[in-house]
C-alpha cells in the first residue's frame, strides 16, 4: 500500500491511498484543480481514482469533492450527517454512498472502516484502510481521544494523526478567547501534548510511519510538533515521523 498526504491544515485537507489497482482520496478540501495538481505532483492522475471518503462536512475537507465526483465519475462515501451538513457545498454528486458510522465497506481492493471522533460537526469520523496485509489509520479534527480510537488505530502500520497546536502558543497568540476555547474544547483539535500521549498508547513494533497532520500555522511549529511526537518514541518503538504541510504533498510513502 502507498499513500501521500496531499495537504493538511485549516486551508485544506486531502489524503491519497492506493493498493493494487485501487486508489481513493480521504477528503478533498482543496479546489478540484488544486487536488488534480497535487496528484500530478506525485505522478498520479485524478482519472485513476475509484472513490472519495469524507470525514466530516467542514469546507476544508470537502471544498473540491463535488467537482471531482462529477468530472471523474467518482462515488462519494459519507454518513448521513456529513452528507446533510455538506449538501450546499457538495451539490450534485456522481453517486452518493451512505454508510452508518462504524460500518465497514469495500472499494475494490481496499476495506475501509469508519469510527467516531469528536469535533464540532454533525457526525465526524476517522478511518482505517486495509488491503488485507497492511493498514493505514486516519484521525484528525478531534478534540479528544477515546478508547475506541485507541482500539481502531492500535494495529495500524501507518497513522495520520492530528498534532494541531501548542497550548502556550495558542494561549499567547492572536486568537480571541472564544476561538481559543473552541480549539481547546473536546470538540476542537488535539494539542501536541495530547496527541503525543495518545500516540504513546498505540505504539507497536509493526508501526512503520506516523504522519503529523493538521498543524495550526498560527499556534504551532513543525519543530514543536515533531519534538512532542519524538519524546514518546523509544529506541525499540521508533516509527518514522513525517510532517504533513499545508503547502504541498508529502512523498508517496510505501508500506511493506
């Protein structure tokens, strides 16, 4: 299995995953043109995609989904709450594929399972994507962690995990108190310290890659996020750490 985080942050989120002859996106929070360009940057074509899976209905996760679905004849998978909340942005889709949160469904070679997370939208989810040999976990836009998240992500070979903000930078930064409270709430975003503590509970010998995602450009730095993640990784359990950025795609990462 291979994957790339095409971009991650408050201005757009999108992840590409492929295995065998199957290729999907998780979210599409950039314009359709931008997603196509970022795919070309990793030598992939939007025409070869098989589906788009949505985590929730915020614009930075669905902005380009409608265009991509219509132009590339792509089914879009989401739960009823996400479809309802995003309807005005998504508009007419080539095909809507509804699932209930917690369901497992297949897109050709890939088996995808959703799980509940905590964010200020109708019914947000994370995903575990498997080809029967390796698995990728995706979990961003959550204000808290849970036993369920730990259960779903604890055997993944790669994890894309939110490291959104540093508490001190948020407290001393330009955000007004109400927005700070929203970010710090149980339905907001994970602080570096909380994400690192959660990561420590799901480390295992077969975890190859951890991608730090959805960093705040205002309330975090790459150095602080990487330091927080590295602090919980021992020599015996040291997956590769990679930072996802807002401005461009990560390299195409191979899982073995």
